[in-house]
C-alpha cells in the first residue's frame, strides 16, 4: 500500500480529510444521528438501536471518539457516550468555512 503523503498537505486539509473519512460511513452517521436525537448520553446498548453487532458498534464509536465528535465516560462496567458539543461546533465551523469558499462560476 502506498503512502498518503499527508505531510505535503496543509493542517486544514488533513483535518477536513480526517473528518470526512469518519463521516464517510453510514453506520457512524446513524450513531451520531441517534446521539443527537437523544440530546443526552447513552449508557445502554446501541446494538438494538443501530442494528449492528457489538464489536462493529464499538469500532465505529472508537473512530468517532478519535476525531472528537463524541466523548465517553466509564462508570464501572458501563460506558456512556454523547456528542462532544465543543468539538461538534468546531467541526461544523471547519466544514462550513471549507464549503463556503468561493467557486468559479461557469467554468465548464
């Protein structure tokens, strides 16, 4: 497998790509959507709500947590997850600024 050469791109470009990669899976979108609709932390089993196996859910939660879209707390044997509002707002700002960049009209 070849190198991505991420070092030749700006920090902003790498950050947007990391966010896009995490948002590029429908299961992760479903998890985020579920957490947003709850408007609170979920400490229960997401398997019945999302419809995927527990190891799959765990892997997606790990990826979402890695980029900071969600946060989790451990209470005994239970792990609670919720949207990390501060990072969520940061991601919204980053994507909004990128998507609001000017484009050339009638170029093709």
